C-alpha cells in the first residue's frame, strides 16, 4: 500500500475517534438528543472495510454509523451537524445519530431497527443482478442481529439467488448487554453462513491492515464468483452500547484488557515500523483536532430545520 493511503487510513481512524469523543461531550451537555451509539474501539473495522471497496459498491449499516459515514466521504461538518439536529446535517437534521446517509456517496444509511436493513441489502443486490452489472453491496451489522429472522431470510435469499452481497458481522462481543455466548447457539458467527452453503471468513477487527486485506479478498470473491460471502470481524466497543448504558454486564478489567489492543495504537506502531515518522502522525492528530473543533463550531452555528421541512423528504421524487 502506498504511503498516502497508509496515512489516509490513520487519518480516518483518528477522525472517527475524535468526532465521537466530542459527540459524547456534547451529548452530556444536552446538545445532542435521542440515542447515540459510539464506535470507539471499532474504528479499524469500517476504515479497513470501506477502503477496500470501489465507489460503485454500496454500503449499508446499522445504527452505529458515524464512523461508516465518515469513511464513505461524508464530512465531519455534516456528521456533527446531523448529531445536533441541524439543517446542514447529512440528513437535514431529521435523522440524527442513527440515520446518517448520502446516496450520492453510495452510503445507503444507518438503520435503527436491528437487522431491518439486511433484506434491503438483498434487494439492492437483486437490482444489480437485473441491471447486469457486477457491483457489490456491503451490508454491516452487529452480532445481535444474527439471532433474528431478518438475518436468516436475507442470507437465505442471497445464496438462493446468488446475489452479490458481502455480509459483514461486526462482532463486538455483546448484543446490547448480552454476551454472544449467552444469546447465540453458535458463538463463532461466521459458522451461521454454513447453514446456507455460503463461503465465510473471520478476521481480527483491531488491525486495520488485516481487515483491509480480508475485505479485498471477500469483495473480490463476491464480485467474481457472483455469490454472497459472510465476513465476521472480531472487535470490541470501548464504551457502552449507547450513551445511557450503565454497563453492569461487563467488568472494567475486561474493557481495560481490550483497550490495550486499541486499533489506533496498533496501527500507529505499524506505521512507525514502516518508517513513517512520529512527526507525520502527530501532524495528522493536530489536523484532526482542528477539523473537529471547526465541525462543532459549524454545527452549533447552523440553524435547526424549519416547520416547512416537516413534511418534506417523506416520499422519493417521482422522477
């Protein structure tokens, strides 16, 4: 990988981390309402995955979507403004934390209903099949979504019809407050693909370069074999399920142990071994701090949606 791309991955991971840390502060100040699910600890997952896609490949995800939005090219200004419910947000302030989207960047949104977006991904891929192209749909979801009907219906159809979907399970060990091994008969999520005769794999979710490589291979498999693939990415969220999570279901020793495998720290060490200097990485850190500070200023100065926006964007334009 060229140096510029290596540094871009680092920039995106730091950008996600800093935006979410500021977002948490603003939430605690009452400037962000509703639910908010932080991606802190999982930055390598979407960064490595989305770096491997081609611009024509769709991305759709669940409600932990701020990082995915940034990786897909939505600006920090738009993400921060959306969090604050401002009209300059990527969804005009109407979606908030769980509904970031920009179809012009082939990011088809965060979705609040657990697993509800999986059949939509199959629908996208069916449309591509009818269109005769070789685009890939990347569908991201949490481990908890694999225990519900949407998951099985969507995977079954994608294999039955040979749809080009890369199913990506972000296994962060917990579905809300319930550990995987307490809720799923199969603790190794990738094995669930075996029931549908679907190719699958598993990768370390704290190493962005491993994720990038595994994602490249998985996307290539889907595109060339004309069939779905399930990639399980093993990761961990350092914060609670949402901002209101008291975190009584896991011990702080467990969290601290995982924090020692901080994906940003791991990647920074890898870059230093590749002869990229501390000064270059510190410069990116400083750049991100300025960018996030400006995004907060932009969001706070932006207007809230007016009453005339209430009934707009409900239906798609007929043309």
